[in-house]
C-alpha cells in the first residue's frame, strides 16, 4: 500500500527515494550514535594523527595522512577533538557512499521503492554501521570503490571511454586507502575478459592504476616514511612483520561464516547479557525474528529480470564479491575485509531480481531495528569490556620509581587508550597475556615481580565467559592466577558483564 503525506496526496516513499533522503537520515543516525570506546586502531590512529607521526601505514597508506590534513584544515576554524572529528569524517563519508549507491541503482533502473529499501538494508548492515561510527580505515576506501562502480555503470549506459577511465581511477585510488580494495579493482577486468570487451577499453580502465605504485614509491623514498630495506617489504609490511597472515585452518572455517553473518547482523556474546537483564530486548528479538521469518516467506515471490545473465556490469560485481570473500576467508575470516559485501550484493541482486520490495521491506526493518538495539545504541553508551576501566586506573596511579606491573588480556587497546588520553607516559609496565607460552611461565613472572617489590595487577582472572573473536583466539591463562591471593581493586559493569582489575599477592 502506498503511504501518502496527509493532506498533500504525495507518495511518501517515492518522495523520500526520489530525493535520496535515506543517506541523510543515516548520516544523522551515525552522528548521534558514535561508538563510545573506540577500537585498538581507533585510538592508535587518532594518537598518531594528533602527534603528526606514522602518517603512512602501507596497509592503508593514505588514511592517517588524509585525517591529519583534514583536521588541520577544520581545526583552524573549530577546536575539535581529533577522535570525535575522525568519527564525524567517517559518518559523512558513509552517507556520501550511500548516496553514490543510490545513483548506481537509479542508473540500473531499479524502481524507487526497491531502491530506497536497498539503501536502508545496506546502511543498516552491521559491518557498515559499526565503521561509520568509528575511527577506522574501512569507510573511505569503500567510498572510492563505489564511486568506481558508479562510473562503470555510466560507461555501460553511454559507452564513453572517459567513464571507463574514471572507473579505473577511483577503484585504484581506493587501494591507497586500504589494500583490500585491490580486489574490487581486479574484479572488473576479469569480467571484461570474460565478456571479450575490446583490449583498448581494458587498457583505458587499467591505465590509472599506475597511480598506486607511483604513490607507494613516493612514500617509500620520502624522508620520513622509508621504514623498510626493500620496496616489497614496505608494501606488504603487515605480512612481513607477522601482524597479518594468510593461511587456511580451522579458524577460517569457523570465523568466516560467523563474520559473514556479522557483516549484516551484530552477533556477540554480550547479547545474552542484554537479554537477561532487560525484558525489552526479548520483545525486540521476537519482533526481529518475525521480520526475518516473513522475509523468508517472501523470497518465493522474487522474480528474475529478463536478460540479467548478459549484463557485464552485474558479472563484474560478482567477480568482486567472490574475490573479496576469498581473501577474507584466507585472512581467518576477517570481518573487516567483508565491509564492502553488502554494497556489492545490493548491486548484484538489484540487477537480478525485480518485485523485491515485499522481501526487502521485512529485511530492512529487521536489520535496522536489530543493529540499532543490539549494536549502535548500547555501544554508544558503554564499553563492551573493561579495557577503559583498566586504562583509567593506570592513568590515576601515582608515578613511582618502582613501576606497577599489569598483565592484560588486551594490552594493545589499553595502551592506545592511555597514549591517547595523556601526554605523559604513566609509570607502569604493561604485559600482554599472549606473550606467555604457559601457565607456569605466567606464575614465575608474577613471583619474580612481587619479590622485586612491585605490585602486580591483572584483568585476566575473572573475565565473563562471553563468546567473541578475542575469546576464541586469546588464551587468558585464567588458571595461572589461582595460586595467588587476589584482591579486586576496581571493576566496571560493561555490556559483556562485570569486569575486574585484580591485585595479586603471594599466598
């Protein structure tokens, strides 16, 4: 049934769709509900940009560089907190990306109501929502990749070589903001070869990609960024250093399907706590299950468009989807490498199916309400765990000549919160629990530090049993602390449960 504005006789859905108001609505959502306690990288990037250091990370070369100069520009007019500013930049970039997607769907002749619902589905997907409200590197490259798809759509409509050149430029430029978007660029020429598109046109698309090695070489040979002996060591420094790896094992098989689902819906162990504590969440869950059930019932009503198999534009994005998913799989199912998948799927499925509004209506309502209630709203109010509590405790300690020792479950995040929050390095030694190979090694270390007269603290001994990626991959060596007398010195009721900071004594 058409919704009309009372007294005006205007089709409300058509009014919203024709004026591309959905991106504006989601911009407001992203600005109102930024994540309260940022990720490891969120604090790390903000600290580096604020201090004008490490502006070039090879894995996402231009993110800090761009953030630094944007902040320099705006701070000359307004005094704005760097971390908040970078979240605002990502929120606006996310809205512009949705606007570009809307234009792609217009060019592909997707009717207004379906186009509006596709935008809501993509904008509500958890992978996109969580980074649109965070200081992370995944929204800016997506903006450029989707821009490349817009120019490709224009090329297939008007057959102008300049559009193909611009498609190649934007998809290549995206890789300068994150290397994962190389596969978006690569998917297009694979489709061109499959459809036997003229080699001259393939060359036109590929030519702008020369920009990428040129920029990398410029950074590599610049005075401040030459941090490796060889260019390829610099280019793939994350893999050379071991901070990122490619492999296939049991983790890939477990985490890939989990994180694929999480790309669309927030799924986390803390949801059990919300359901147990607040009855309202149970009603929301039941309502969402009803929406998704009704969506399944509407799938059979979907009808395929005539001639969709002969669409090189659609097939190009099928190639992109497959390449991105494969790389995410061999990267231990990395959820960050799936952020673009809702956009690619929207482009593909909107080309394949017509009469999709009844199905999309239930999906859009279910995804938006689920990810707002279980994701954006709680994360904008509280920390998931106790890392910010631990960081505050360390920052509030008096400096001593015999620094306290902290054995931490997530040392990188605590350290980055501390570095961002103070200009002075606190007198404390922070130890990462994963650096210990066994429980006996943990115990020996604690005995030695206490005998030296140091106070030893940990947040590893009483962690809530919450299922998360970290809990699956990190052994908190909880049994190693049972031999010691323990005193809780601080605690916080986080979203995932009660977290404690404990001081250890020799019993």
